[in-house]
């Protein structure tokens, strides 16, 4: 609830933060489908050593995107929290922030 209240005025910022991570995740998924899943089905369900190595690399890229997305989202949250802290304090005093 607090995150929604913090971002309510900064919707463009929230979209600008979420969109690159979503696109990067979709690109990594497409890379996985192209380089691992498709050759796996074409080879009759057999894995090759290059597919395994590429799978580990793709998993590493995906995990790095997740970590970067989390860090950037936390930084945006902290920035919004600092800029809107007076609004949150007023809502907490009124009792409107209770879930």
C-alpha cells in the first residue's frame, strides 16, 4: 500500500524503471528458446555440451537482470519515499494508511 501511494504521482518513473527490465527478461527468454529449447527438441531430446554451457550463461544473464532490477527498484522506492515522506506521515497520523 505504501509503494502504491509513493508512486501514485510518479507513474512515468515507475514505468521507466519497469519497462527495461521487462524487455530484458523477454529478450533472455527468447534467447533461451532460440539457443536451448529449439535445438533440444530438434536433436530428439539430447543435450550437447555447448547447450549446457549456453544454458548456464543464459541463466547467469537472467540472474544479473533480476538483481539489477531489484536494486534499481529499491533505489527508486527510496527516492520516492524521501520525496513524499511528509505525505506518508500525514496519512499515518490520520490513520488512512492502515491495511
